[in-house]
C-alpha cells in the first residue's frame, strides 16, 4: 500500500512530501519560537526554507535526469525521512548551506556520465565543493570525489587533473578579497574550523544515540546491498552508483573528523543514501519486503523526529 503510493512521480506524491516537510519545519520553528523574533530572523528562516525546498528539487533532478532511479518519488521521500531522523539539522544553518552547495556539485559530477562538457562540469563541481567548505570546512574532502570521477570518465587528459586546483585557487582568492573588504575575521573563522575531533561524546540524550544507531543499521544495510548487487546494474550507470557509494563514505569521514560534532553533520550523506535506498526498493521483486522496509524507515523517521522535538 505504501509503496504503491510513492511508486510513481505524481503531483500528489510531491505535494505530500512537501506538506510533510513543511510540517517538520513548522514544528521546529514553533518549538524554537521566541518573542524577540525580528524581520531579519524571519527572512533568515524563509531563506532556509527555500534552500530546503530547492534541495528536494535537486535530489529529485539528480535521480531522474541521470536514470539512477525509476520514475518514483522515493528519493525525496527518503531524503525527508533522513531529515526527520536528525531534526537538529533544521537548527544548523551552516550545514544546510554547505549541503545545498554539495548537491550542486553532485549534480555536475553525476552528469559526467554523458561525457559532455567534462572540463566545465569538473570546474563547476570543484567550485561548489569549495563554496560548501566555506560553511563547513571539511566538506573540502569531497574534492576526492571529483578525482574519482576523473578516474571513471576522463583520466587520460592530464588537464582534467589540474582543474580542481584551479577551482580551489579561484575560490580562495575571491574569499580572501571579500574578507579583506568586508570582515577580516572570516579568515580566522575558517582557520578555526580546520581542527579535527574524532570523539563521539556529543550526545545529550539517549534519543540522539538511538537515532544514530538506527541510521548506522540502515546505512550499512543499503550500502552493502548496493555493493553486492552493483555488477547487476546497467554498465552505463555503474560509475554513477560507485560515486554515490564513495560520496557516502566521504560524508561519513567528514562527520567523524569534524569539530563541534553532532548528528546533523550526517546530512552530507543523505543524497547518496537516498539514492541507494530507492534503488534497493525499486529493484526488489518482493512487495512484502518493499512494504516492510519502507514502513520501518517511515516509523524510524517520525519516531526520531517527534522524540527530539
């Protein structure tokens, strides 16, 4: 029943996901409401709302445009449920901005499979990753995903290997000039974020610990499921699925080494995990299995969200 509802991409499905997201977002805002709210705060909240909605659109675009999933609304549904699993994401603007720019980078890297405008796409992806790093420094590790893409698609052209360095130089130059003009403290802020912390001691309650445990179990299941079935996928899509697996792993590393750690930092793994979850369900012929997996995922997302309000 649940799978039949989201198996197709229809305006009703998209509307349902958006309504559920707006419910999540509104409940967080009501919970955090302060009588001292100003017009600047309202504009800030609306900008975050716009970024979230744009993120849903990009996730859906990446999945459908590149043939990574069938014509279903599962990708954005899983993306929503992962947000529900860690509602602290709604309270961390820097991570929201960083993830949005990473989605733009993913969009360019996955589209490399058509082998058109390779250099432009590599530069764009590298540039967006660098911009994301301005909001969360260790997102710079996703540059490795650019080089993985070069290996998959265009390793013989030595000029492609230099493009990420050009993008890094361009971003750093623009950032330093902007900091010198507007606020020199931006530079010290970025330097402070280059520190690392490998400890998992940030939990403030058992629900956060439980949510992370659920996430780990789900992630291991869907990632290894893709690894073991990758050889059965169409040859043209195998490189893209591999990029999703590597992207997920890089996102986990970013989470593990970042300072001021929180569950919200796992947001950088949500796009690849949404694609892997969707692929697992879409290619299964067992409808009972599909219903059970989706029902458990929905239950976990809603339980975690409302438990952490």
